[in-house]
C-alpha cells in the first residue's frame, strides 16, 4: 500500500476511525506501514474494506435532553440558531418540520445536540458487513497474544524522524514532541499495568513484593539511563542548534520509551496469574 494512500485514507477524515479496531489505533503509522510488512498488509486490508463502508454525520443528543422554545429574531437562520443554542440544523428541522421560512417572532422548538460521525447501517454496500469483516480480517492478522507481547519492531529514531518529515522543521519538531509525550504516557500506563499484573502473580507474597520493588528500581534507573542516552544522541548533531537538536532528543525519548514499554510487556506476558 502506498504511504500517501495511507496518509489520505487513515487521516480520520474518511470514517476509518469508526471501523478500525481499537487495538490497532495508534499502532499503524506512516513509518510502520513503510517498514513493517505486517502493518502494510493490515493497512491495505483496512483501506479496501473501508471503501465498502458508508459513513455520515448525524445529530446526537447532548447531556441536556429537554426540549424548549426559542423566539426567532430578525436575521436569524437555522444555522445561526443552531450555533447559538448548541444544537444542529438537522435537529431543528426535525423538531420544526413546518419551519421552512423563518419569520421574526416565530416560536421554534429546540434541543441540545451535536454532529457525530457514524457508520451508516442502512445504506447500500452493507456497511455493517464491512465493519464485521474488517474486524475478523484484522483480528486474524493480529493474534490476541500480540496484544500482551507484540513482536513488531519498535521504530528507531531515524524512522520516527522520517514519519514526521512531511512537516516543516517547526512542524516536524511538534510532531516528534507529540510522539515523545504519547510514548511517556504509554510507558507510565504500561508500568502501572505491569505492577497490577505482578500483584496477581501466582507466587508467594515475598516473591511478589521483591518483584514489585525491583520494578520500581528498574523504572527509576531506566529514566536516568534514557536522559543520559538521549543527551548523548543530541550531541551527535554536531553544530546543529535549536529545533535540530530538539528533534534528535525527542526522537530518542520516544524510541527508548517505546522499547522500554515493549520490554515490560514481554517480561510479564507469560506469568501465571491467580
């Protein structure tokens, strides 16, 4: 699958976010599609099946579901009223089917609503068939065990920088900063998950306590190692300054965080639990 096709169709603007299994969200990236054959195949399957599905925008009720009345003012339109009331034009039309032409002083019914993108289950092309088939195909290509201990290679610094290379230098830095931030959040979540897994480990309490203590120490030592290693990686920029140095540092942080998270998941993936 061409990378530009991936960027265009998996950008979230064509409804792919509605049918892509949650286990794959965030895992298929421009870099991984380019460098990892399994990801390229998954993206291709997703693209082909996505073409079978129809998605559209529909009004969804807000937390406040009461129906109330408003009075039309001079210069009002359904669009203007919808924006002012936190509703949608479709909702106003549904509640006021005879309000074809608005008049000043006219009373309309209104209800809070927002537009939400949904898969059309009634349209042609059997959208739900596509959704189900997509889940089956992608799940078949992503074994359940892979969710706990993935064998997919972690993108290195070079691959991460390449993924963000479509932007300007400032945009590239922002892209890498986001990757570093996300990797840090993911690592913290993994550390918490591993700690919970150890608590359920089917071993004597003293061994569980020892393992949890070692995990805490390991997490602290990793953070120190990462900071020193990424400072070294930044120094390899030579005379580079500003964004160039930052980008090396951010890519290094993202890579090492992702590798650490993968190592932690692998370490506890086969522990016998209570």
